[in-house]
């Protein structure tokens, strides 16, 4: 009986994936590496378009809604933001904005159910508390951003241009910075790139992000929402857009014109 040569693979070994680099298993292993590399590349491309870094200090989605009560809870439902008083706003969004959600803002999702944004609170440049309710009577484009988010950084000049073009008593871009450490860093960044029309708002505790995430509207940066003058959600976009372009301006003008003809809901 001849002793098996340990340097030569047995029939059993040949049937095991990955034993021989030149065999079927080796080829499958190589193909697997190619597939993994392709998937990784695609993922990296997606991250370049939408900053999915976990916002520092943010609770996991399943814990956000439970944190206030100290109890365990299932994943938050978007229904928690439902408000029947916003029903007319959904109808206006569908009728007036659907044809305009194209081109640079084709990824914009229009409201399909009556929703009111949570009572977001943040701070202005002087550290004074500001809330979304302070903008009642104006159409507001709320944008959450951070200096570590590359798409956010690229988007700021467009948002500044939109504010310069359409900002006023009927419309405001409210860009809320979520940097959690150096409070001067975002201010310096905006100054360096020549942002001169956007008011500076900050939320280093990221409570705005958590509040929006709890109602299904905050899973990465940038996150942008358009609300009417009564605080009802009209549209939502996860990721960057060319907000200074003609497509965005046409849509915002339509929102403002529609809001001008609507009657705000009573408190």
C-alpha cells in the first residue's frame, strides 16, 4: 500500500473549494474576490453621493423614539408625524410640483401623506435658540449638513445662490450644521468658500437629525426637506442636489406662489 503524497491533493481535496489555485475552487475564489471588489467600489460610489457616516452622538434608529421614555421601542414609524391638517398641502404638492421634480432635482420625493415636521430647535450664530416654528408664514427649505460630509460641502454654494435669488419674506433656506466638536470650523468653512447669504444655524447635539430620523426623514447627510408656511412637509430629498439651478428655482417659485394663495392653519 503506497502512502499518499502529502504534497499532492487527494480526490477529496480537489472537490473542496479553494484547495488548488489553478482548479475550479481557485477560480471560484478569484471570481468571488472580483465580485466583492465590484460591490465595494459601488458602495464607495454611493457613499460619495450621500454621506452615510453615522452622525456623532446619534442614537440608533430603533432607540431614538424610546430615549425620551426610557423604554424599549420598535423602529419609529413615519406615521408619528401624520397630521390631517396638512392634507391640503399634499394635494397642492402633487398638483403643482410633480411636473417640476425633474432634471437637477429629479430625485426629490413629494409628500404622499399629510405630515408635519417635528418641532425642530437649533441655535443661530449668536447661540440663541431658534425653532422651525419661528419661520411660520414662510416656505422653508431645511437642509442638514456637516463639514465632514463631502456632498454637503459641495452643495453649500448652490444653497447660498438659492437664498440669494429667492430668499426673503416668503422663502428661507435654513441650513443647519451638525458638526459636534469645533464650533468655529463650519463658520470658517463657509467664510472660506464665500457663503454670504445663508444665515448660520447649528445643532452640535444633532437633535434635529434625531427628530427627523425618528419620523423616517434622517438617515444620512445631506438631508433636505421643503415645508410650506404652516410647517407641513411638501417634499424630501436624501442626498445632494443642484439647488441653485433653474430646476430648483422653478420648483421653489411654484411652492412660494402656491403658499401665497393658501391660508395658514389656525394655531
